[in-house]
């Protein structure tokens, strides 16, 4: 038989009570159950754990050593349980959030912090691909991204609607003319994001639906680099409309073909990830976007 914790607890209870009946009362089980556990260990390992004296079961030296080991195991289990409970405690807990866009994700993180100031927050940022992979690999407890696929592995909550816009220097001829078409954008020097970007995925779909295949003259990994390239007049780029609170140096141009695209910023986590803090984050997200 496997040397389970219940068998070891039976030995410790008999050593404490001095009888099978007393140990059964301590453990809340039957006397035959306790005696079978103890005698099973003695028979399996060929040892004697108790000797009978004046009607009591007294532990042998081996039994006392075994009880010390059981006590240490119990303490280690208690420490492990306290560690796990603290991880989900609103006083000592922690949550790791992955953001694809600084906004509106950071505003949501701030709202959560105001509600649960004692929970430690760790924020990871990166591309759509990076954050999705981090959630799948349990490196992030929860993610906030636009255009999260309907995957049965995910628990999802749609938040605000998200839309990609073109950005151009303020003095650009297209600035201030109203919504622009995909065809008009193809006549301009375009700056794209690298693969793995949710922005670029939406842009690629938009051009494909319009039957266009533009070639960018510049491709950049980071959103900040793209923004600065546009500020410096290198061309027209693309970003999610509310992905940054920056207003300097660019004009935002609505795109006609993007108007009909229903895309949402979404809070998501693995469906099997449970816990008070994760549930609280979803609740804060719901309240935050309905204010």
C-alpha cells in the first residue's frame, strides 16, 4: 500500500491517544479503520510501531521518529496552504496582467488598483502574439487585448469597441479631410507593424477585403517607434484609436473600410484559471466600462 498521509496521521493519532479508539475519535473515523492503517504499515515494512503496556499503546522509538517526520510534513503542508491562500488574498495576493495596448488596459489596471490597493500588480506588455502566448503558458493570469479569438480555452469579456485609425503628421494633405479610404491610403508611403501585432492583423484584413495589397516602405516592431516615425514625417501608420493617450504630433484619420468592423478590447484568461482575484478583475472590468 502507498504510504499516504492518512496512514501516517493514523500512526500519530494513536501515539497521541494511546489507543485505537481514542485515535478514531481524534480523526473522526472508525476504530477498525485506524487499526487497519497502523497494522498495514507494520506488516508492509516489517516493523513494530507500538507496544502495549497497562492497557495503553505506547510508541516505540521508531514510531516517535516517524511522528516527528509526520509533524514536519504537516508543517510543510500548512506553509504551502498559507502560501497558496496568500496568493489569492485581497491583502497579500498578486495578479499578472498582460497588455497589448497601454490604453485602455492601463486605465483598467489603475481602476483595479484603486479597488484592491493591497493586491500586488505585475504588468507585462507586448504584441498580441506575445500576450496570448503568456496567458496560454500561465505566465500571465489575465490579458487585455483587442480582437481576441473565440477560443474555447479562454474565458472572455468584451469591453469597449476598438477601431484602427490611420495616423499622419498634422500637415499631411489627408489630415482634416474626414474619413479616408483604403485606396487613398495605398497611394501614400505606409508604415506597418511586424507580424504578431493585433493592429497589423486588422489592417491586413481591411486591405484584403478591399482587394488591395499595399507594400509598406517601413516595418517596425514597436508601437512607439511607429508613432515617432509618423511624427517625423516618414509616412502614414496605423494604431488602435484609444491605444494611447498621446495627442502630440499626429492627426488621427478614420478609415472608411474600418467603420463596419466589429472589434472589441477584451479581457481574457484561461477558462480553467479560477480565483478570487481573477474574478475580481473581471468584475472591476465590467463596472469600469459601464460607468
